[in-house]
C-alpha cells in the first residue's frame, strides 16, 4: 500500500529505461561531437587567420582589471604592430581588487596559469612571492632601471633580495581640501581638526573630514596612514611581528574615534568605502577627503558644486610627525613557468614604459613611476596632479609587506570598524587587534611565528 | 492558486527571458516602454570565446560520465548491501545517510589537494570521479530500496537454475530495476550538472568551465556592470536543457525523490 | 558465507570511492587543523600545536559567520517547510495538468544555483532592475537592495527559499501519498473540516517526512556557499558571509590551508552537534508520544 504511488506509476513507464537509454546515448554522442568539433573548428579558423608564411607567433597573455586593460588597449595594439612574432593578449579581469586576485589565485594553485603576466597590486606581492608563483626579474631589470624612478615607486617591488614586479603606476593616498573654504591646506592633524571645527561652527560646511571607515581593506589603508602619522607602526619588519598595541598606535586609533565622537566626521564614515566618501565630498558636504588620485578626475568630470574648488596635498601627520600616504601601486609580474619569458619581459618593458604611463596619467590620472615624466612640462599641463603626486611619492607608506597581510588587514579593519561603531575604546580595540594578529601569525607560521625569524621585509 | 504557484516558480525565469530578448538600451529604459525585441544577446553569447554552448557541452559531458560511473558503482554496492546483515548493513546504511546529507562544499579543500597531487585538475572526465563519489550515497540508498522491493523468490529461482551472480544481476534483476535506475540516473545527472564548489576549484581553464562556473564568472568577472542582456540569454540557454529534462522526466524525478523519502 | 564475501567485494569499489571523497577529507582536516600550512610555510604543513584552534576561539569573524549561517539556515528552512507543505498539499490534489504543474514548479530546484543567483542580482539591480523600475513607476526612488545588510539578507533567504521549496514540497508529497484515502474519507464523514483533517490526520502522519526534510535542508543550508558567493559575495561588509564562504576564502584567497581546514572541521562539528541534538530531541518527543499513545 505504502509503496503504491512510486511503484505503480512507474509500471506504466516500462518502456522508459529503453527510451532513456536511447536519449542518453543520443545526448552522449551529441556531446562528444560538440566537444570534438569546435576543437577542430577552432584550430582551422586559427590557421586561416595567420598567414602561412609567418612562423608561429608567440602569444603572451596578461591578466589585468578591466579598466586598466581598456586604458592600455591602444598601446597594446601598437606593441603588436611593432613586434612581429609576439602577440600580446590582454585578458580583462574583474574590477574589484580582491576578485581578480581570487581568479588569479585559483588558476595558480592548480599549477597551470592561463596567463604569462599578472598585474599585481602592491598588497598581494608578498603573498604571491611566498607561494612561489613569480619569476624574479633582476635578470632583465637591473638596479639602474629602478634608479630612474621616483623613490616611492621603487618600493613594494622587491622582497628577499629579488625584484618581483615592475611598477606601472605610482599612486598614493592623498588629502583633498576645499580651496574655497581655506587659504592653504592643513599641515598636521591638529590643524585639520581645528579648521574643520571652525568651518562647521560657522556653518560653512556640514562635515569636516571624510574617509573610508567601512570594514574592508580600504580601512586598513587609512590605518597605515594614521599609524604612521602618529609615529606608530603596524609591522616591524625585523621581528616580523605587529606592534598594534603601542601607545602611539592607541593614540592614532584614539584620533580616528574622536573624529566621529566630535562630529568632525559623520557616523556614516563607518560604512564608507572610497566611492561613498567621494560622492559626499563631491556634493559639497565636507572640507576634507582622504582618497586615491582617481577621485580628482571624478570631481572635475562630474561638474558638481565643488568642481574647480578642490586642492590636493600629501597626507598629514600629527604635529612634529612626517605624514605619508599609503602606497597603492600596480605592477607587472612574470608567472613562473611561463613558456616564453623573453617575449613576456619584452611586453613588461613596453607596458611599464613611459609611453603607456603617460597615457594612463592623462586618461586615468594614475601617477607615473618614471622621474622623467614628472619633469615633462606638457604632461604637467595635462595631468595637473603630477606635482602633488611626486611630492607624495617622497614619503609613501607600505602596508605590512608580509604574506600574511590579507589576514592581518582583515582583523584590524574588523576591530577598528567595531571601535568606530561604538563597540569598544581605542585601547582595548588595539590590544585585541594585537593579540589576534599574534595568534594569526602563530597559526600561520607554526613555531616560527613565535620567534623573530619570520620573513623579513626587504624593501629598501 | 495554481497561477500563483506558477508565477512564483516561473516569474523570475520569465523575466530573464524578457531581458534576454531586449536591446541593452531598452534594459535601462522605463518599464514597459517601447520593446525593440532582438536576438542580439543570444548571438553575442553564442559567438563568445569560447562560445556558450561549449559550457553546455562541458556540463553535459561531466554529468553523463558521472551518471554512468555512479550507476556502475552503485548497483553492485546496493545489491551487496542488501545481502548484508547485522552491524555492517546498519553501519554502512547510516554512513550513507550521513554522507547524503553532508554539505559537499566542506570537502573542496581536501579534494583540491588530491587534484593537485595527482594532476587531475582541468580534466572533465577526472572531475566525474569526485562527482560520482558525491552522488553515490543517494544512488546506493535509492537502489537498495529498489532491490528490497524485488521479490526474493525471483532470485532464488534463478540461483537454482544455476545462474551465477553476474548473470543473475544482468538478466534477472537489472531489467526489473529499470525505473529505479532511470530515476536515480536523472537525479545524479541533475546534481552533477549543477555542482559548483568542486568545479570551481578543479577547473581553471576557460574552455573547460562547466555551466555554473561560467555563469558565476560572468557575474564576478565583469567590469562596472554585468552585461545583463547577454547574461540573461546565457541563463535561458542554460535552463532550456533542464526544462526539457524536467518536463520529460518529471515522473521518474518525483518517484525517485519519493522513494528516497519513503525508504531512506 | 561465500555469498557474503562476494557481496562485500561488490560493495568494495563504491565504498573505496566514498571513503576517498568523504572520509579522507575529514581525517585530513583533522590532521591539517594542527598544522600551519600557509604562505609562511611555503604551503607545506608544519605542526603548530593547537594554534589554529586557539585562533578560532578568538576569531570574531568565525563566530559572526557562525551566527549568520545559523540565522540564515533557521529562517530559510522554516519558510521552506511552511511553503513546501502548502505546495505539497496543492500538488497532491487531483488537478488537470498536474504532471506539468509538478514539472514546472520543480524547475527552480533543477536549475544551477548560480544561474538564478545572478538572475536575482539583475532583478535587484540599482537602479535598472525590474524591482527598482517598478518602485520608480510608483513614484518612489531606487533602492540599493544589495547594499544594505538587512535587505541583502532578506533576498538571500528569499532566493534560497525560491530554489529549494520545490524539493521540500516533493519530499512532503511523498509523505502525503502514503496516507490512505479512506482514513481521510472516514474523518470527513465524521464531519471534520479541511483544517481539522490537516491537523488531526495529515500533519501527525507527515511528521517523519517533515523531520527528514528539516534535517536534510538544515544540513544543506548550514553549508550554504554558491548562492551567497554569487548573489552577495558575503557582503555588504561581511553581513551575509557564511561559514563555508569563510572557509573557502581562507583557503583560496588567504592561502591558509591549515586554518581553512580548522574552519571546515569546526563547521562540520557544529553541524553534527545541531543535527544530533535536534534528532535526540525529536526521538525523545517521539518516544514520549508513543508511550502516551500506548497508554
């Protein structure tokens, strides 16, 4: 009785197995055809596209975030026209920095990367190098090559005495200020707060300072700047440990918390990423903004109320301390095991060369790395931020150059965001961040995490 | 009531169908205003690199290979299990139920290590190995229930006539098992066609991606906005085979799940 | 005796593959969870005592995700059981075109999760998705459904319910089909209404099926991964991140295999405790019910 429904209904389907077998067989043969045919179809169409006379050209594939890939499309075409025998093919990756890293990591873990070159964010470098995925580049690019770059642009490319990356851009975090509200930009954090409160009191502007306080990697970039600005440091390269509970670090966190408590920054900063802060600033809500170079172009393009009233300066520190913006550069690395490294290096040479960087500066506002480009009067005219960008590149701040950066950044951003949303004071927040950081390092490195011989930072 | 249920089940899909037939500029236009229908999105998806039907082919290949392998392993196992008595039968049965419920995503790391160690990555046929493993618990449970339904006299008679184990299985039991095999096969086919976490970590080459991964990449791998028209076309193309399968094989699917519930 | 051995041999290949796919990973995770296997060790395992477990206990992200996963699972499974029961009752009634109706309602379950996860992203798109278009045509302004935690969470649950409701309905349909029609007829002759029949006859007899659906769906929902990865990516600000997604990120993004294994094993243990506890409670209730029934 109980089994009646399934079974009796199937009795009538006696012919079903036969029918299904036939269908499955048909499907199987169709699939085999589908899988085999295109392979032959592809190769034949590939053959016809290439003149039979030419030797097989070498294809060099490079994975980039789509906006950068689009920006270099013209130079890539130029490269392909001028170098016979090499075809440079740009794979357009996702826009989001973490998503494109996930994509690259997934391929590299399996051992067969479908690309020869990877555009690498400065914050990934240590992790990828530690995983053994890159080929050192000093064979092709000696010290004299880097010497022609701005000092800050040389950072974040070398590790353990090897060169792993050729920088394509030299971006740093910048301080945006309103030229219609003040004569000159603030020189330190105290001036920044004083000007803000004065303007707010006089009703000239709703908020003082906008920045990125959401729980994500952008908050870690803010922390790098604030920690440095208060004389603290996140990472001690010689002990390979974090130093987040130092009195200076707590003072830095205290300053951020006070910004919200005193109403210099809105509570909403705790949920702001770059674009949220930029939108509010561009609408005229605030006197200061922390952001990357791209924001200036967005403000000028947008034609909002603050267009033409925005100045840019290097990031400020506490009185008596040297300020410095977080280094946020992209560069090209060669994947270990690439079947044609020479051709790939030729592509690196071209893509990181002055022609491409010049175009990126004009079209996208990216800071160049070559010193000669900063001296070019024509480029200075067409990329007005150049002088400030060069100044900022004198004292840029590196995020901790450890392979464990992603985890350390995740937990610091989580703790600091918790503080911003009122879940704890600066002291306990930084103490918890320090405790958890050491735990992470221990769990990552085994016994080595307890001693001082982790991976030393070698950016000198 | 029926209409409401259909609207709930099919509404989102119908919206994808509509989206797939609209020009990009019509997508951002106000609702219901001027509908220039087009097949351009389908053209775009089918002429991509690799063309979209490649993903359909990859998924079909993996799913078919998995189905065959699973049935090949599950039938003898279910038969053997049915012959067992006592602790072993109880333990294996419990283990199978536990495994059938296990969230498979938790297995991906160890399976990824296996793929790296044995060079099984980027190989669609190799992918059917873990898939068969994941499908086995349900398949064995369903088939064991089917074996239990068969009258024991039948096999006894065949044994008296001197038929060996292999012959009994092939000539006596399997023909009676047809419906159960069909419904089990379809469920396994569906599960492996749709699997995500393992395929995500085993396949990195663009031309070998299975459909779920390819679709997810359209979402994660796009620039500022997802090309929704083209994506919707991909959705529709990806859904059509399953729609056909479900329509044709509704009965075996329902009875398969039902049997699993009754006996499992 | 010989037949028993032969049947063991028949089972061997399948059991071997099962062990490789299910048992080996669990053992491997158990071992890996006491190793550092990360970029700092060159991706090779190095024993690190209980450091991974110590880190887990103090890892705010793990516990937040555990809570979020549980909340997601409980809410979506509850909705699925209620909705699934309704759908099963509807599909059980003799209707014209019942087969087609069953097939069509089954379709969401048969589709790959990622397909409609991306579909939902389009439907919820700000400002061009149909939902926002509808809001605007009613005079409202567009809303970023996937940029606030509360609405994102709601739609993740909705998308999961949409996809798995048919599955639950089918399991319950199986249960409905075991209820003899004459019992229902007898109750109706006694003058019981539809609701009364449902309460006095149908629901009690469905309990095993409801429990099965509950256990099965709860286990699956606690391992939710692809839906969240594609629909929300775990955001905004990690507010929809699940344990499985966190484990995935530890392995694939942070290249921290030791800790990823720890997170997965912890997830599995959490699952075991929850399901085991639930099962035990149910059995106790069941036995009690039977004792009362016997009395």
